[in-house]
């Protein structure tokens, strides 16, 4: 159950990444960005899972 929740969170994050390229010193550099609100929502979900598992962080 927890593994499926974690997998869902990872999948959501990966699907939400918007790739981009920019010029670096030695040529094009690839990167990705993600909406901050979505990132915060996913962070809260991970914290909830950690709390359920009894992890002290």
C-alpha cells in the first residue's frame, strides 16, 4: 500500500516536469522545472506517509 502511494507520488512528479534547454558555457544544457504548488502538495503527501510509517525526522 505504501509502495503504491510512493510510486504514485513519483509518477505525478515525473509527469509534471517541464523540460527546457538553455545555453551554457560549453553548449546546450538541459533541465526541468515543476510547478511549486504541486511540489509542495507532493511534499505534504510524503510527510503523511512518513508519519504513518512512524519515521521520526
